C-alpha cells in the first residue's frame, strides 16, 4: 500500500507546512511592531548553529523598548510559538542585563545579540542608502 516514497513524502510535507506557518508568524510580528517604532532583533546561535529563539523589539528614538516579542523556532515537528516579553518593556536596549532578566541560555544569547545589533546600527553615522539611477525611456 505505502511504498518508500510515500513514507518519505508525508513527513516532508508536514515539515514544509510548519516552516511556512513559522514564516507567517514572523512576518505578522514584524508588521505589528513596525507601527510602534524602529524594529531591532536578536537571535541565539550567532552563526555557529541554527537559532532556536529570535527576539523582535520595537524601540523609540531614545532606545526605550515599546513592544517586545519572542519566537521559539520550529524544531523537527514542533511548531513555532510566539510570546510577549513584558519584563523588558520600558527599558533601554543599551542597559539590558540578560543575566538578570532570565536563566535560559538561548534567551540570554538572543538578548546579547539584540544589544550588539542595536549598538552596531546606532554607531553608523548615516543610514545605509542605495542610490538608484532612474532611466527614462521615451518612445517616439
């Protein structure tokens, strides 16, 4: 009844469905946070391994956190979950102390990466801009 291909195809389809749902959750968080200020993010792993946690933060011009959300990314067939982070709302990004906020290693690493990304973006003198030359085509 079931050959080898069907047994392999079913888990792959489930995994693909869960990955698409994870992407939609992340896009929804970004859209919600865009309304309340500049968005910054931090993730654990740092390129050494795939991330397990991503933190999205919306901050005002002074660097004070207005909204904060965390996404626990999909692992095997466990779907991604999103959480609010009320314990960091109202604090400045530069003054966050990850070891005081949580005991979880992944969340600490994500908060450290958030601070690093914020300071790197803040230290740039001018925002990155791409110059595009427009060419006008006139048909006669």
